[in-house]
């Protein structure tokens, strides 16, 4: 799981991808997830995802992923995508994405727009839903608000592209945002639910949620290989256990 990547760091990102490949990992086409669930998958496999819908992610798909023939998932907060001016975007980044000290990039745009997401979808990437306004779901006061954030109405064109695969990712990766209610709404409306909690995914299990490893561009070689090989998974044991319990209830 990646987020915004500054243009100056594109080379670092590319080097990270090369390193992951060199360590023997295959980048799996995320559209094959459903298929993989049904059969046992062997070897070292990863799926690449980007959260938050920054324009930098679109450029990465065009400039770097294409070269490596990697398909990824782009999780989009709907309201951010619909923003047309810089001021609103900056407000959203600070107050919704909670990014402190955000610095403008050299790029001409901050957020991906509808056209960009349609283009990604046409190029066989997956576009997934990352809530409407990227609020902390544990703070949604009413059931209606919670439903609206996870599965509320969006414009028809966008609805069409997210309906191809029905992938959803929870914002912030905090375990408290994943309640029985929010999990239930996500499960009813999506095929796969992606979380910000580290862990290995055993695809032969019957669940529909996916653990993810957060990556930043500053991680060095040792850190990346440690994460990929699960050295930090232990710290998330209780969080994962809570999720399995929640899931068994719904
Ligand atoms: Zn996010």
C-alpha cells in the first residue's frame, strides 16, 4: 500500500519495485483475486495498491507500472476526485487525509479526476472505493452517515468503473474504524475489503478482507525486505484476531 509519491521520488519508487521483483515476488493482477481465492496460490505474491487518489499515482501508472507491466488498484475517495480547485484539495488533504505539512508537487494537478480514473480502468488497472470523504468511520454519528461514506451514491460513470471489481479500502488503517456495522456495510457492497493492517493473506480462506503492508518511499532495502517477509506481522496479531472475530459475527 502506497499513498502520494512526489515526482522527485519516482526513481526511488521504481527502485523499490525492482527490489521487490528481485527478491522473488510476483506482482499479481488484482482482477485475479476472486479466482485466486478459489485455488491455492503458491510462491511469493503481492498486489500493489495506492490509496487517496493523488494525481502522482496516475503518473506512476503511466510512467513506471506500464514499463513493468504491473496492474495495480487505485483506491479513490470520491469527494476528493470531484474537487476542481486547489484550495478545496488542500483543505481536504489537511483535514480529511490528515496529512500535516503537505507540500505542493511540481505536477500540474493535485488529485486524479474522473477522467483519470476512467483511463486507469481502461488500461486494466482496478479502481476501488476509498469512502466518500475519508472521515474516520468510528466518528460517523448515524448509521445513515456511515452507509453514505462506505456505499452511498456516486455519479453513474464512477459507479460503473468501481462496479467492475467492487474493491473497497478502509481509510487510516485504524482498527477502531472497523466496527461490526462498517464491516457489514462493506461486506454487503463489495467483494474485497482492504485494510491497513499488516499480515499475510491466505487466499484459500473464506474471508473477503485483505491485510496490507504500508510502504513509504523512504524505506530502505532492509526495511522493504523485512516487511515483505512478514517480520512486522507479529505486532498486528491482536488486530488481526479482532477482525477475524468481527467477521465471524457478520
Ligand atoms: Zn486513505
